[in-house]
C-alpha cells in the first residue's frame, strides 16, 4: 500500500470513528452539562462521586468506581461525597469523614456499606454504630470524638453545600470538573457509567490542553 493510499484511508476512517464515539455519549442522554460551570477546589480535573450507604445502587456501583479510580490519570482528583439527606445519613457522613481523619477509611468505608446493604444492620444510632467500630478494632471513644470534631463538622457542611449546588436528587451520581453530571440512570449500566466518565474526563483534558496552547500563543505574541 502506498503512503498516499494509507493517508487517504485514514482521512476517511478517523472522522467516522470520532463521530461514532461522540454519538455514543450525548449531552442530555448519558450526561448533562451545567449552563455555567461550578467552581472546583482542585487544580486537577475534579471528579465528585455522590453516594449513600443506604443506597443499594451505590453499593453495586462501588467496585466499578473503585476500579475506575485505580486506573485514572494522575491529572484527575477524585472525591467521594456522602449524601446527607436524613438523620442517619448525617451520622454516617460524620463516620465517613471521621474515618478519613483517623486514617482508617478503607476499613470503615467497606464495613459501613456491608453492614447496611448485606447484613441489614440498623446503623441509625451512635450506639449501634460504635458496636461496629469496636468490631473493627478501632477505639470507639476516639472515633466518636473525631465524629464530633470541628474538621468533620466542616467536611459534612461542605458535603451538604456541594450536593445542593450540584442539585443532586439521586445517587449514585458523578460530577466532572464542575461542568458535567452523570449517573447510573443516565448511563444505563455501571460499566457504561465508567465509560461515560472516561469520555467526560477526556473532554476536560482536551479543553485544558487547548487553553494551555492558546495561553502559550498569546504569551509568545505579547513577547514579540
């Protein structure tokens, strides 16, 4: 095959491939775009997953999301935001952030999901929650103190605020860089949802590269 023929084939095939990818995920179907981008707190591409320990769909999505996070680019910062829509939700959100503060997040996070979704334990009181914490080999008094701390209170307030800003009405839902929101209901399946996240992150990376290129050109022009 000649070089000219190869170029001709690629010029025909690649645009069709790009169109196929774009048509696979469409705004208003698999994701929504905010009319005005919301502020983010990271210098990287910020991905926020909104979830609830009381949500069976969130529990099912957890292994898919965890696997996605493990392979995500270093240019992406992922944060999980616990839903605070009930009294028990508030307490479990406090437990979520207390576990982060004490460096026992992985143990506590998995145990909370399992206790609520598999074992059907009523974690609706501090007493019941502390029984679980003690079973995990964690000092329950230290954990309860962390739950009541200023830092955890600040984090919980942030979670409540950000959920309102993103107008999250159902979980699991995932926001990408303050511009997009998607979820299992829109994507169809949880496997598809991670594909949508890949697509949206790629969109933001491409937009960032374009901004950097334009900025560099403007800087060079101002110097000249």
